[in-house]
């Protein structure tokens, strides 16, 4: 027989990459989670979780149990609001992970407004220079860029291009450049985040119609200065210390203010759309759905393009 605590355990496992991460969500020790998991598997007579060198993965039966647990617990936890007639209220705890800069500028205000609409909803916002690394136990993750090799499910939120920028004085010196390969002669400011190979850039030259159908070239740039904070590298670029690659959401305001200027504007870098990630596509909790809906409203129209 499956009990409520068993379902809570599997809901935590569905949002975690390891037994230790699930244990933190449940405020238990990892050995206690292991024992409870073994007992559930014995009672059900099936293997639900596979232990791997880098964490855990759910079997097909385990994934099904996670979905059932999410739906049942969500219905049970919403009973008070349904009975009292407060259908507009959402309770429980929502865990959100987002990048440092984007989280401060856009996710924090979103959560502020969401809390005002749902005061019974407790929300934890965790900011990280590598959101997916800090995603264990999260209900939603706000991410910049397309997913690569991740089990998380992406929900498109807003467009976001990547711009090559420099201070106005340096940009004037670079205005004669006509090919990305010439950038290797200049200082490059490296932003290290999301465990990406940030010194390798792929440029795309639009075709005659201005579409992304033209030729592409990949180059590697490196320099003496690097940081995991986007504000730091932007400030270095503003001070004329080198060239930087920045997301449109951040660079647009600096370009509009005349603090930065685009370099090689006829060439385009790969886009990095803003995404909301969830552990699964189906069986989203009310809290996850409410966050997604609020996020879509907050980014329509797109703030950095208005």
C-alpha cells in the first residue's frame, strides 16, 4: 500500500538528481531516504529508481509513480482553498532557480507580483551562475539559452539575441573589421557561466534577404580577464578593457544609453532564448502552472524590446 509520505518522497525524487538532494527537500538523512525507497520497491515489487555514478534516474514505473504522486498531492494540498471557496489562492512552496543578473532584474519582480496575487504561496528564489547545477529540488528553473543534454523540459518564454559589444571608443576602432577572425587581435572579456565553452563563438552572416541562411564561422577568443558575473564583464567593457558577448536582455539598455556599442553588427551569434524549465512536461503542479502563466504575462511584450 502506498502512503502519503511515500508519495511525498517520490515527488521529491522527481525533482532531484540524487538521493541526497531529495533528502534535503524532505529534511531527512540520505540513509533514511534509501531505506524508505527500498521498502516502497519491496511493497510494489518493481524497481523504481536506478542508482548511477552521477546520481539517480527513474525507471518507467518510477516516472509513472512520480506523476501520480504529483497529481494526488496537489489535489490534497488544494483541499483547504477549494472548501473555503478561495479558488484564486494558491498555497504550498514554490522553489525557483534563476541566473544571477536576469534573476535580479526580471525574475525577482515577477515573484514579487506573484506573491501579491497569491499571498499564501511561499516562494524561494535561488540565484546561481549555473542554474542547472543548482536545480536539484527546484520546481522551475529560469534559463538563458537552448537546452543541451538535459532531462529538464523547456517552455519558451521570450526571445533573446546575443550581441558582441565594446565601449564606443573601442567600437570605433573595430568598425573597420569585416570578419570575426579579425577579433583575435583584440582583448576578449570572458563571462564564465552555465559550464559552457564560452571562448568558442559561432557567427552567422545573414544571406542577401537578411535571414539566417548565410555562411557561418566558428572562432575561439580568449583574454586575461574573466568573471562569472555578467555585470562585472559589462563594466569592464564599458571601461574599454575589451570586447564582450552579452545577452540582448542586458545589452539593449546599455547600448540605448550609449555605454556600449555593437561590434560586427552584420554578423549574428546564436540566439539564447529565455526558457522556463520543469522536471516534467505533464502533470505540472498548480504552483508550476501559476508561475508559467505569470511569467508569460510578465514577458509580453518583451521588456528589452519595448
